[in-house]
């Protein structure tokens, strides 16, 4: 992946124009800023942005004829190669805009899918991305690309015959996509079942799971690396992490937990994209604690948390204990709510307090003990090693001395041997 990324960076970025319609339903300026960041993450150079305020969309092109004409001038004068629309377009709208602007047109969702496709590392991530892409393409087949318009048959049927040939090609493409979608969905079900087995094994072992969730590019991977000593890709760009990454973390008490880094969110993340990555995001729904991470230096951090809450609600995570962490506080100069944890993965600030709070929240799950196990009871050391942790181990004349942490549910095993 690194080699592919280096090759991409050697090529000049694609020049793009951002086009949007402000219908008053969301913060258009903020959305265009995010779209620009998405384009940058896809190795594109934004050379111009155009937004039109409207009461209702133009059915054919979303924005009006005047704005389309203005966009065409920008495309011609600035050598624009692609226009990115801030929202979802129908197949016919894509076709109409491409014909009017004479350049490639993609929408916000297609851009996100391109990024997902280039970033997916694991087999499951690649399958999920392909499935989301095909589901998005299926209802837009009549507008994507020029291939269908060149499918007209010749010969003696006139226009009717050409239309019939085109419809046959369209139906063929639709059948092909549906078959591939069914095959991908089946394969992902198998992978999900396998991960379910791993999840059940983890639950059986009693190891607590802590998930890092939040807006993309707020430093979740950096936090994971700092806390766990892991080596997870960090990059100052959107969607640097697509596939969930689990790492072991030992809390100050000695309790071993699993920390999971998840794919980041963006505002107005299309529902079918959330669906495509549902199996990956479902890991969050089985967490013992969810850490919601926001960027302390971003003035829109509250909106970031709102986006996070919306996705968590959709995943059914409302009842799971949650902590709010403002990361990158070394770059911030603002006052914050007292119940928010301030951290900096860069400097390590606030991480000790965060770890202490995690210990406190999980304290009812584990107990610190000192025991002397007779030599005929050495098998009792296994639950402490596997489901808790051993801080000190000494072989003494009359047995094995252990200091460590055990699950509260295992406490009865050790009560006869307390020291």
C-alpha cells in the first residue's frame, strides 16, 4: 500500500472544481470545506469552488443553467479535469452535467468510495468497498459513463432497434451487478460469522474491549499508537484508517484490555456506506467502553461529536458507557467542558488521567489479589494469566505465590488461598 501511495504522489494531482447547492438544510460552507479535504485525501487539487443558494433543486442539473455555464468557464480556463458535486446525484443528473461541462462529474459519495477503494487493506475492507460501490452504481447505470450510449445496434430496425440493443446491454449490466452484489454479500456474511466466533471467544475470555470512535482525522490511530505502543498508520488526511485494528493495552492496575481503532465518520455519510461497513462498525456495539474522540483544535468539534453520536445511535450503542476525549489539545487554545478528557497523542498530555478513568470504570470487573497456591492447585494460575494479569510470581517452599488481578467472577476460586 505504501508503494502504491508513493506512486500516486509522484503523479500530478487531478485538478477539480467543487460544485454545490445550498438549500439551507446544512452548513454549506462547512460541507464544502470537508469536500475539499476529501478531494485532497484522494490526491486531487481544488482549483475553484462554486455554491448556488436555491430554494429547490433543478431536476436536470441540481444547480441552475447560469451556474452550470459559470462552472463550464472555470473548467475551460483552469484546465479542470473533474467536477465534484457536494451531494448525491442521480444517473441522469451526472449525464446532464457531464454533457454541459464537458468534463467528468462525480458526486460526494463517489469520491468517498474512491478513497475507500484506495485505502482498503484487508480482504474484508476491499469486499465491503466493492459492495458499496456496486450498490451505488446499480440505480445509476443509465448515467454513469458513455459506454451505454454507444451500444446502439445498426441495421434495419431504425431507432427502435438501436434502443432495444441499448436496453439489452443495460439489462445485461444490471444482471451482472446483481450477481456480483449477491456474491459479495454472501462472502461478507461468511467473514462476519468468523469474526463473530472471534468476538465470542474474546467475550468468553472476559477481556474488556474499548473502542475508539469519532470523526475521521481526529487522531484515533495516534492515540492507539501512543497508548498501546502499536504501529498503526497515522496520516493527516481523511480516512487514513479503514479497517478496524485491535491492540492489547495494559491499564495502570495491570488489567489487560483490547483497544479497537475504527473507521472514521464524516458528516452526511450516506446510509448505504454505513450499511456496507456495518459488520466492521459492529465491533463497537460489543464494546465495554466507547471513547468518542474529537479534534480539540477544530472549531466544529461539537458537530464532529454530533456526527459520531448519530452513527453510534444507528449502530445501537446508546446503552454502552462512553467517554468524550478532545485530542490534539496541544494545538488548541479554548476552554472546554469539565467532563471532557483533554489529551495529546503528540505530547502524551492527559493520557495518564484517561487510563486512570478507564481503570475506574472497569474496577467492578476485576480485583487485585495476593494468593499462595498449594502445588496441587497450580492449575488455578491459568485463569489469572488468561483472564486477568500476573504482576509477581514466586515459587516458594509451600506453594506458588502470585500477585495480580483476577476477574470478579473468578474471585471465589482464590478465596481459600488469600494472603
